[in-house]
C-alpha cells in the first residue's frame, strides 16, 4: 500500500502546484529579490537549499502526523477494516478538494494565524544571502498555510507508520518543486498545460476512484472468496457422500450374495434330510 500512497502524494503535489504557485508565488518572489546581490551560481545553491529546508519541514510534519496515527488512531482501529476504509475516505476527500470543493479553506484560516506568529522569525532570515539563512527560510516555509499540505497530512495520519508519514510528506513536497523552481516562461507553460488538459481535476477523479477502490475491492474479494469457499465445501461434501453411498451399495450387494450362498448351502442339506426321512418310509411300505 505504501507505493500507491507515495505515487498519490507526488501526483497531488505536482498537479496541485498551480495552487501552490498562487499561495507561495509571493514568497518565492520575495526570496528571489533578496538574492539579487549574489552570483548566479550561488543563487541556484540558495534556491536548492531553501527548497530542501521546505521538504525537511514537510517531513517533520509527516513525522508528527505519523505519531498521531500510530499512537492515537491505530489503537482505536486495531483488528478491523476501519483503517483501510478511513484511508479510502481520505483519498476521496482529497480528490473532491482537488475538484474545487472548499473543504480545507477553514483549516487554511487556522494555519494563517500560526503563520502570522512566525513573522518575527521570518524577518530574521532576510536577506537570503547565506546557506544557513536559506535553510531556515525553507524550514519556516513549510508552515505556510496550504490546503494541499493539510490533505497530504491526512494521508500521513492514516498511513499508520511514522516513517511512511515522513516519506509521504517529502514526496508530496517533491511534486511541488518543478512549478516553484521553474523560470517564468516554464511556469507559464506548465500552468497552461495543467489548466488546458484539466490535469488537476483529472488527478482528483483518479484519487476519488482510488479511494473507492481501497474501500470496496477488499470487501468484494472477501465476498467472492466466501462464495468460493462455500462451493468448495459443497463439492467436498458431495465427493465424500458419493463414495460413502457407493460403499454402502457394495456392502449391501455383498450381504445379499452371502445370504444367497448360505441359502444354497442349506438347500442340499435339507434335500438330504428329506431323502433320509423318505427312505425308511419306502422300506416300511415294501415290507
């Protein structure tokens, strides 16, 4: 189950990146303006560093989500199919969000209050002219309120493993990188292609179908397996009963033959006895 979840997380980040561009575009522009005094080579290194910091921040959030899933959620759902059903519902929920349902808007408003409290720390990382500052900027960037991030965190919670939660969030972050590091011309092209082919909506539909499959397929397979087992029992019972009936018929046939044999054995003896009884009577008549 981990590999499909990782693919879903990456696709969620990549096809949802136009949303990230709207949320993070201003921040990326501010980072770029603060690096005007550095060389082009160092600028590339600083950009890579703060994106790495953002992925680390996402991974830390994934660890927290994994801890919540394994310590709070898993004990309540142990020994039944509820974790699988919950995972399917999360995928459906994320898919609906990618189709435009405003489920996560309220969570973004809550996250904005946390983001505002981090403002003093954010001011200290500017200008981004050193690698430690770039790393710190990326770590703070991970806490920017974003509905897609919150959806990925839900996946990390129901992933039921701390390492899986961290890896899911890291891969989700990787999916958002191409749009955020691309040049202005490339960003415009990517944005146009994703919008032209409705790739975000298509990914939402795929997620919904995946969630429904996670919920329904094991149930259907179990149901089919139950019917197969029942049929197997009937075949097994018939295969047992058939030899038993055949054996009973053979035993009856053998008993009939034995009884017939005994009758044949007794018949000569009776004839002999009748002959012996008749002989004195004939002798008496002669006399």
